[in-house]
């Protein structure tokens, strides 16, 4: 099967799933009588509707090719960074490093990926961003909580720019026998991460009894984690035909993606709750912000990239 | 609306979000005077971008002539935002500085004003100047809608040129009116209180 044919099959499958989800929402809406039941169904409908939009954007992005994919992910990083900074208390003296993060580091990272230079894009933010952000901050002459303020900016750029940029960086991997098909790897990553989130939510709503992390992420349950995680890992194995992996390799790799995604979800949830918020933002109806959708991706993308780069190139 | 106006609101939304929150009223095309806290030069564009297009067509921001009166800024203010310019410095002591606003209200149009008269640095507004009171007495039928702009004082601190991207909500509160026996001071303080109330529990 050619690349395009595989893409069409995967997107076709997603559209079938979303149609089922939309129908389920409509049927559940008729049966919901209690106040909280109705609120849950309304949120479910909003989530599904937002998924239709996100899938449409993704399909158009893939159809338009690698450059557009990079630009779209640069905007994803931009919106995620915007949300992160909005929730993080900054001082007027952080103005200069904030400008640096938004208008130099962010575009710089994506330009380095466009130039297919792994050696530079892998160290640009962890080394040079890490050192430059606090260095530039000193110019304002404000030492109040300097270490805390530096750490906030470093975390913001690491998660929202560096980690997320590993997703489109998959496009530059040259895997023998898989040339020109790297877009499918990106699709595979996004599919597994998001499916894992969705199935954990579904299993949690259906069978959830035991809270997994009541303080950090109150909606996560052990039943949801196990049910959603196992199902997603299996689906990841069955989807091996769009990847360069065998069934067992794909199963193992999707397990790693799911695990990293869960850790990402927990970490970023702890972070936003520590900042006093329930959601990162308001951009995506029913989901919250961009970062509420990308939290798992930010952890899974670099791990997946390195696994593939180490074992398959 | 001009294509350049769409470009301006598009850039504003990209930089600061400007997500509308109609908390106390609906986006209706009745004559209104929107009054908001003022912390940065993008406040005007942010409120304007938060309004639906049909309301933008009948709503005019009020901008200071000494800042927005010349060059590119004048083009942005008068052509893109269709703003009314107000003479803060009162270069002609006999002229009523509110005259251009009154003219606009007489045409049935709506206004966006910043009653503090200048940009503050904190999350909650400072004391209001009396312009809002005078407009309220002369146009009792216009709805006075309090507006709170969140976060913009962080996005563009005084003296800065390029805004830091930040998600900002534009909160529209319940319309208020001047009471029959209310003094100017009491009214202005009540109006300021309405904006502060929309701020919720933000840190000052």
C-alpha cells in the first residue's frame, strides 16, 4: 500500500469512530435526566465536536505536506506557550526573556528542524535556551525570586516548544525501506497518544471506581488507566502496517508511548493545579486549552522519536 | 469593514486571544457605552476584536488624540478602528473635550471608553474621571456596560513596544444606569466597582 492509501485508511477509521461517538452522544443525550448526567453528556458532545475540527485540521495539514506540518506545529507550540505563560506568574522584569522565548527560541527551534539538523535542534533549547533565558533576564536588574522565575521560563519553553517539536521532527527520520513515509510515524504517534487519552476517559467513565491520583488529576482512575492503556497498546500493535515495525515491535512501542503519555498527563496536571487552574486554557471547547490536548504528546513525542532513531535508523 | 481591520483583529487575537465572555449581557445591537479598565495600548483593539462584527460596525473606541492623533497610529485609530479622538490636553480651554463623543452618541452609535483616562499598571482600575458621568446624564437611554480586560497589563507593560502573547478574556458585565439622586462621586465609584467585580479575585 502506498503512503496516501494508508493515510486514507487511517483517517477513514478515525471518521468511523467519530461518527459512532457523535451518535452515542446524541443517544445518551436523550437518556440523561439528572443535572450531572446532562452536564457530562454536554461535555462529551463538545469534546467529540472539537475532535471533528482537530481531525479536519490534521487531515488538511498532512495533505499540504511537510513544510505546512512544521508551521502548524510551530503554531501549536505558540498557543501552548501562550497558555503556559498566561497561567505562570511573571514580573514586568521578565519582559525580555519572554520576548526571546516567543519570537526567537520558538521559531528558531522549528527552523532548525526544517534544516534537518538533529545535532543542533536537540541541544538548542536544553543548552542555549537554558543558558540564555536567565542571562537575558539579568539585564532588568531584578533579583526577586530569580531562580524561580528562570525555572518557570525554562520549563515553559522545554515543554511547549522543545518537547512538542519532537512530534514534527519525526518527519526528518530516514528509516531504511520506509523512505518518504515518515508522515505516517507522526500520525501513528498522535493517534496512539490521543486514543490512549480518549480510551482512558471512556473506560474511566464506564468502570472507574478507584481514583489514581486524587490530588494531581482527580478524573483519572485505575480502571480507566488499565482498560484504556491495554486497549490502546493492542490497537497500536494492530496498526503496525502503517509503521516500519513488526506487530510485536509496534505493541512494545505503543506501550512506551502510552506510558510516557500518562506520565506527561500527570506531570502537567500537577503543574497547572499548582498554578491554581483546572484547565490550561479555553481554546478547545470541551477539552480546555491547547496544552490540555498536548500534555501527553509533550512527553511521548521525544521518547518515541529517540526509540525510533536508536533502533530503526 | 476594511480588510486591514480584519488583519488588525486577527493579529490581536493571535497575540492576546481576546476571548469574549458575555457574563452580564448578550452581544446585542442596542446603543451602549462600554467602559473598561486600561492597562495597555492593545486594550482598545482587544475589546474591539472581542465584539462580533455586526457590533464592531456600530461601536467606536475613544482614543487619546495626543497618542493616536498622528502618522501610522492615526491611520490605525481612525481608519481601521473608526475611533473617536479625544483631546486630553484640552488645547482649547473653552471647547468641551467630550463634544466628539456626544456627536457620535447622538447618531445612535456605541462607544468604548476608558474612564481612568490613562493606563494603570495594576490588575484593578484606579479612580474614574468624570467623563462617563457626563455621558450617562446626557444619554440616559444608552446602556452602560462594564468591561474587564484580563491580563493585558502583563502582556504590554508601559514603555514596551511588542506585546508578549498572553491569553486574555474580555468580560462584559451587566448594564448599569445612573440612579435618580446619585452624586457624581458615588456613581463613578459604583461604576469602578462593577469593573473590579468582573475582575474576580485577581491579585492587585
